[in-house]
C-alpha cells in the first residue's frame, strides 16, 4: 500500500534534482555524525551502536569524507563539534 503523503522527516531528501545515491550518502553521513555526537566522539561506541565491524565503519567514514581526530569528528560538509580559534576546542 502506498502512502498518500511522504514522511516529513524525509522532506530534505525528496527535493528535485537529488539522486538516490546522493540521498543515501546524505542519510549515511547524518546517521554516523549523530551517533558520534551521541557517544561524545567515541568511534568504538558509535560503530557498535550501528552494529558495524571496525573495518566496515572506517570504510564508511573514509568514503563519506569523515575524519576523527581526538574527540572531534570533522567533514568537509559538516562539523560535529565546532572548532574554536586556531582549531582548538572552545
């Protein structure tokens, strides 16, 4: 059975011009960032909460351009924790 109205949480992914690949990649990136934030930047806890093996999780992070340094997860498109002056934690 088809729904007559889309899920409101999916609205940003339903924009015209976005491909399925781009939508899936955006979802994966946001999910990984949300888990890293929930677990205070703890990569092991984040990957375990997603049920992923270490190598698989790191492969996702590499593909999505996510780098973890210390307690900060950074990406070209989004930063999990904003950096203060000179790249230090505020």
